[in-house]
């Protein structure tokens, strides 16, 4: 069993910026030479998340609208009062979505569905540079 850890740095727009990172992850898996195992994708920070969905313009729009309905941006949150940074909604959305996703792979290929992509969701209220950790465990 081998463990390989790599990082991806991405500049994002925030609130929410939904970025398809599937190809970057596939490139990391390809360069590892591993054929079977599990790959975990983890975003560093408390105002971003990792998820999976069919990354196409209609669904990207639907996802943005869903986040706005569930956790509206314009509302005052206790976090905002504590820190004055007006991004309480960002922390809540990220906590709801979660910071990581694990994808199995076999024969050197991610076992994703035909229309399934891995997506970084940056919820912060400003552009950020995001660090995504990809850790592969396999052989």
C-alpha cells in the first residue's frame, strides 16, 4: 500500500464559485501510477467545500439557487456579529456541504458516473486562493 499526497492551488471568486476539479484530480491519479485504491479530496478552510454533481450550466445555476434558498447571504448571522466579516453564511454552507469527498479507483480510473464530476464550492464573500489536498491510498 502506498500513500501519495498532492496539492492543488486555485483562485476562486466566492459566494458561491463552483469549480470542476475532476481533470486536475485525474491528472494527479494518472501521475501516481497507482491502479486501485481510494482517493480523498479535501479543501483547506472553513468557508469552502467539496461535492459531486453533474457539472453543466443548468445544474450549476440550480446549485447556486439552492444554497441561496437554504442559507441566504443577506441575513445576519451570529458569526457576523462576533467577527464583523459578514461571511457567516459561508461557514454554514461549507459546514452543511462538508470539506471532503472520497472516490474509489480501479485500473487507474476514478469510479465516477458518466456525468459525475468533483466540484470545489467556494462560499466565501470574496475571492480566495484555495488549497485542495488530494490524498491517494492504493497500490
